[in-house]
């Protein structure tokens, strides 16, 4: 297995440090890579900005490349819960 692209490592570190805007700017300068790491990071960035469709597509791409990727599967489950959240109290003030 090849080592992870250091730019992806740097961008992920920025995202974890709550520097999402800087992480996104760096990510947008990368050329697209057909790797699970690339799409996992793309999904996390899109998720951070609540771009649910883009995040879902990215995490699904991770699972196409690496069907055993639990982080992508967990993030898809999380997004599914967010999008399907229903609170009856919000409908009955």
C-alpha cells in the first residue's frame, strides 16, 4: 500500500484543528485522485460545510474503492441520520 499523500495529511490536520476554510482552499488546489484517502477527505470537507449530496457521493466513492472503509460507512450513516431526523415537536408548537 502506498503512503498517504502528505498534502492530504496536512489538509486533514487543518480540518481537525477547525481550520476548515484553509483546508478547503488547499484541497481545491489538488488535482483529483482516484484514492479512498482523497475521497474520504473530500467527503469530510463537504460534510463540514453541510453539502450533504457532495459528501454522500464522496463517501460512496470511498466505499467503491475500499468496501471495508468503516469511516466512510459511519459518515454515511451519520448523514443519513441527520437528513432523516424528524422531531414531531417542531411540527406542533
